[in-house]
C-alpha cells in the first residue's frame, strides 16, 4: 500500500477575499478549492507551489509561512465510470501573495474540470461549496486562536 500524497496549497487573501480555483462538474455543480497540487520527488514545497500556481492560475506567487494543513481520504470509489483506489492526501497550505504586477488568469496546465479562478469574499465562503469545508470558519476566526490542522475530509 502506498503512503499519503503530499500537496501544497496557496492561501492568497486580498481585500478580504480569498483566491480559489473554480471547478465545474458534469452535473453542473460548482466547487472551489485553493490553488496548488502535488509535490514532485526532489522538489521543495515552495518550488512545488510556485509551479502549481503557474500551471493553475497563470501567475507568479510569493510563498510565505505555513498557514494550516488538512487531509483528504477516500476509499475505493467510482469517478467518471472508472474505479479509483483508496486515496489519502495531506495538504499543506501556505500564506502566499501574488508577485508584483501579477494577476490570476488562465494557467498553463489547469486541472481537469477547472473553470478558472475566483476571488470569494471571506464573509460569503459558506454560500459556496468550498473544500475543505472548515476553511471558511478558519479564515474568519481569531488568528491568535486558529488551529494548525483543519482536520480530515472523507469521501
């Protein structure tokens, strides 16, 4: 059995809005996730996050300190008619900023079903399907009282 996949995520907040990747499912359901993705062998986390953001949001970012982490676990399931083996991903979110003069747009290698990016107001995150679910409450909480872990989401 293989171990968990490590992924890095960019937490970019500007003017009380957080930058999210927007996804559309065939059912028409809209979902939002932080930009970022899997860390490759031999790649440090900052380099992985810069690469992933270029691929997904088409912008150069500056990586700051770790903000939080969250996990996703799925048992064997079916997606698009194909069986998926059990999956476990540990996500490490970093506070980031857009490099000077950069704005998010179309990435060089967007994720499947990615339909662009969106700036979501922090006080309206609960009105959207945001993954992880705990992110909205975490961002609105007192920074001095935020836990480092947002817990585990299961599918």
